[in-house]
C-alpha cells in the first residue's frame, strides 16, 4: 500500500521518445533545411560583428545611448563598459555572444509578434497558447537542449533553437496584452471611419501597443542573453563557453572576467531597450 500502483503509471517518456524518433525518420530533411537557413543567418551576423572595428562599435553604442537616454554621461558609461570588455581580452567572444543574442531576438520577434497578434484577436487561440507559454517559461532551461540536440546536432543552430524556446514567450505575451489594452472606443472610431481589419490593426492597434511590445523586446533580449552559458554546453562559442570552461577547471578569475563581460552586455542592452520603450511611451502620451 505504501508504493504507488503500477497500473497508474503513465509511460510519458516512452511516448515522447517514440514521437521524436518518428519526427526524425519522416522530417529529417525539413530540419536540415531549417538548420542550414538558421546557420547561414547566424554566421552572417557573426561575421558582421567581427568585421566591425572595435572603436566603431564603442562609438555607435555611446551615441545611441546618449540619444535614447538624453544624458551624455550615460552614453559615456555604456561606451566605457564595452572598452572594459575589450580590456579583459574578450572582445571577439563578446561579439560572438552578441551575434547569437541578436539572431535569437530577430527570430523571436519574427515569430512571436504574429503569434501575439493571433492571441489578441482570438480568445480560443489565447486559451490554447497560454498554457504552452507557461510550460516554456517554467520548464528547466536545460531540458530545451535535448530536443535541440536531437533535431539539429551540436553547434550554433541547436544553441539558437534552445535560446528561442526560452526567450520567445515574453514578446508573445506582451504583444497580446498591448493589443488587448487598446481602448475599444479608439477601435470603434477607426471602424466608423471605414477602416478595415488590417488598417485597424496596423494603423491603430499596433502603434498604440508599441510601448508594451518594446517591453516584451527588452525581456526577450535579456532572456536570450541569459541562455548563453547554457547554450555553450551544446556547441555555442562565446562568453558562455568561457564560463563553462572556468567551471570545469575551477578557474575563478577566468569565470569572473567572462561573467562580468556578460553582465556588461546585459546592462548595455537593457538600458538602451528600456530607454527606447520609455521614449515610445512618452511619445504616445504626448
């Protein structure tokens, strides 16, 4: 009586393994094509960041930070953080990490914003997608590495895939929330003036939802950057790999240097995207 009855056991693991085997047997070519496309995009972005002179990146980040934050000292601070990264000897690895993060954010927005729009326009879609998003956000991030490895093997593509699963829910949720919070009276006024569905969506609802979407972009970017260490376990190079090697070799200094570089990148990205969302919010209010 103390043991759980065996007839109530659900072989979920066996079912999932069977499904994955079937998926690989029948759609291996599809996943190869997707993987090759993502790899081309990733390598192009990485080559671009590595091609840029370090001083040009520092200069652009400083100017953009000053422009969005309206404070010259914030622009100088963001630029100095990048200089510190280079002074630690991690400039190239930082650009690799930034390339992976940028690619993950671009794909997340391309997929997440349309899904968020569908959720906002359909209560049925929201009721179906919301539990999926809950599972994606609560599932341990290490679990994402298993299907990524099976579908795409080792390397940058599975790292990007695992990062996408972890990072995409915020932009979907906040796109949905932003559109649903648009005043019904504004939508009705647009309808009264003869605007069709697409005109109401792109000319009225989406512009008013931009502040919420910008917050979603901020959160998606930060979550993508948070995955870099975990993604390094399946072949992603960059700062995450340095942290992983430092853990394996118990090199505290090396781990701290790589870790603080990730923190600096996170601060720069967070401050710029947050300032952009605030500017957008203020623009909508005025």
